[in-house]
């Protein structure tokens, strides 16, 4: 457990750099939009397309890093909880699995309702006119 905790601390120690890399994608997306609106030509569009693909790659890498860091942190926190409470790992796994399934189901239903409402309203608006 100590090794997992130290790995998560190591990953969390460079979070500032990861977040600054994560901001690169939207910046180059905005640059491409400015080039399009300014009608700066094909050379500028080609350059911003290359930057945009690099930005998408950086965004994907930083998301993966963030997910891994969060996963290691959760594992080390659960390990500390198990050792402090002296609970069997099987008991905690059953509790966590049950809660996780219920929470994901609820979050998914709520997300679908929230995201689909504007689409449904737009379809109704278009079909009325």
C-alpha cells in the first residue's frame, strides 16, 4: 500500500504541469477559429490544423494521466481505510461494488435527461415552424 500511495503522491506532484498542458487544446482550437474568421488563407489553416491535432493528442494524454492519478489515489485511500477499520477487503468490495452500480445508473439517467432536453426542445421548435 505504501508504494501505491507514493506513486499517487508522485503523480499528484506534477498536476500543475498536466493542467497547463491540458489547456493547450482549447487554445489551438480558438486559434483555428480566429484563422477561419479572419480569412487568413490556406497556409494558416494548414498550420492550425497541425496544431489542432497535436492539441487533441495532448488532451487525450493528460486525461489518461489524470484518470490514472485519481485511480491510484482512490486505491491508496481505500487501503488506508481498510487498515484503519480492520475490515475485510471482501466486505468493502461488496459494499463499494453495490454503491458504484447504483451511482453510475443514477448519474447516467440524469445525464441523459439533462443532455437530451435541449435537443428535444430544438426539434420541437423546428417542427413547429
